[in-house]
């Protein structure tokens, strides 16, 4: 189902949306002490191959998503729909936007990460055709966002 209304617009991120985007991520439980959301936005704005979309209903910011392409795989980050507007097809619509964006750039596959224990979001991605793969996710921090 696509719960988009006639008032809905998907736009590239602009500075005027910054505080609303961060408030949305906080409301959706996406912020973590070790990731400074302001810095994450600044970094994304240096990415010339990717996209950072926001979803507006009228003047209200109710969704966001980042898509990236490294020349081999596509990635998705900060997918969020305001809890007041969830389960109406908007998350699926934002994902379709990202898939179309990445496909148009020749990206053959998306790999994305879901935090362990986030069963609800796993079900969401399964509905969209994503499947769990046998791989271990490794990470190494290069730039700390928080000072000790
Ligand atoms: C993940 C998220 C963006 C989904 O947005 P949404 O607008 O509620 O999702 P949709 O309404 O588009 O759902 C799409 C499909 O997934 C299914 N789905 C959504 N939530 C589900 C759930 N909790 N359990 C099972 N299926 C679910 C829907 O039934 C729908 O299937 P359908 O097409 O057969 O109707 C939203 O839940 C969210 O912002 N969560 C918090 C932030 C987060 O964890 N983001 C993911 C980071 S990896």
C-alpha cells in the first residue's frame, strides 16, 4: 500500500530541514551517543554519489532516508517515518525512491544493516524483498564523534 497523500513531497535535504530531521531521528529512536546526527548530516552532504531525501506532508517533515552507492553496492541509512504516520506505506514509498535512484546509477544490489533485535524493521524489509545474508558485520571507528 502507498499511503502517500496529495500533500506529500519527497525533496532533497536542505539546511532548513536540519533540526526537524534530527528531531525525527530522535523520535524514531535512530540516534546513538556515538553518532553525532549533525556530523552525520554534514558528512552526507559531501557525498556526491548518494541521495538524502526528506518526506514532507504539507509543511511537516515526516520522513527521511539516505541512499549511498560506492561503485559496488548501494546502502540505506536513517530510513525513518514519523511514528504518527507509520504503517501507511510511506516507508515503502521512500525505499522505492531510493531503489529507483540507485538503479538509475547502475547500482546492482543494496546491502543494508538493521540493528540486532529490531524485529519490526526486519519484517518491514522482508516485505520489500530483502533477505538476511550470511555475513558478519565488522566495524572500526576512524573518527570519534564524542570526546572522552
Ligand atoms: C521502518 C519504517 C521506516 C517503516 O515505515 P512505515 O511507513 O511504517 O512502513 P510501511 O507502512 O511502508 O510498510 C511497508 C510494508 O512493511 C510492513 N511492515 C511495516 N511495519 C511492520 C511491522 N512492524 N511488522 C510487520 N510488517 C511491517 C507493512 O505491513 C507493509 O507491507 P504491505 O506493503 O504488505 O502493506 C518505520 O517503522 C520507522 O521509521 N521505524 C523507526 C526507525 C527505524 O528503525 N528505521 C530503520 C533503520 S534500519
